[in-house]
C-alpha cells in the first residue's frame, strides 16, 4: 500500500511537471528512490528529482475503534481495527551533472513546480484521481516545515550532502487485513419473559 501511494504521487508530479515544462523534458523527471547510497553519495540520478519515504507514523487522532462488522449474510465478524498511517515524503532536486556543472537554478525551478502541484491539489480520491488504486481511498498531502536543527540532523543521519528539498506529510493511508478473529450470527428475534405475579 505504501509503495502504491508513493508511486501514484510520483506519477501525479511527473504529469504536472510535464505539462508545466511544455512536454519537452523527455523521460520522467521525478523518480521514486532512496536519497543516499550506502557510501554517502546521492542515489537520485543527476538532472532528476527524487521522492523518498523518510518516516512512517500512526495517525492517533482518527484511530478506528470499531471491531465488529456485519457481512452480506447479516452475520457479525470481528477484526482488529483499521490503522491509519502518515507518511513523510521527501522530494529532492539533484541538478548537478556528471561533469560537475551545477544547474542549481533549474533544480529550484522544478522544486517550485512540485510545490505548486500540491498547492493546487492536495486531496486525492478515486473520484478526482482515476489512476489512484481504489484500496487507498484518500490521500491528503500537506507541506511539512521543520527547523534548521531538525534539517541538519536529518541530512546528517542520511549521510549525504544537502540537496534542495521539500518535505510533505501524506495523511491517512488505511490498513485493514480483515483477518477474522470471531464470527457471530445476527440477532433474528428476541422474546421477553416476565415473572408471573
């Protein structure tokens, strides 16, 4: 599910950037990849932008409590409650070519277009985005701001040099395995017995 959500958002950004760039960027500008290699280099290809998952957290505010569900036969089935996740998605611009030419300005331009993409449309459903997997149901993409200290710590942990980037919080990816824990027949009737007086 996480892979489908990030692949879908990567495709949406590529479609938007292709339109904004007049369809002349050639192949896809944004790839789903790690930020850094194990040796500390960038895993994002040169002259490209990379989308990476950097954190996953459980959404506690909208936590589902319901465990009993009625099936088509009218019986009650019991499952563990659905969990909802927030994904932290990093979009980085690596516009340094193999020969060392710095295309920094081009990287900032494309990063600005990514920000415009999610400013214009930050809620994705199967109704407004036919290419989205129906299992996902809904994605909400919010810009996530973090302090210079957090940014420094983040890039230090990655072991890579800083790239121009923007961080998004992608909300409400639901997971429901529907592994049945219990099954009960539905109540079909009742009778009331009163003591004789």
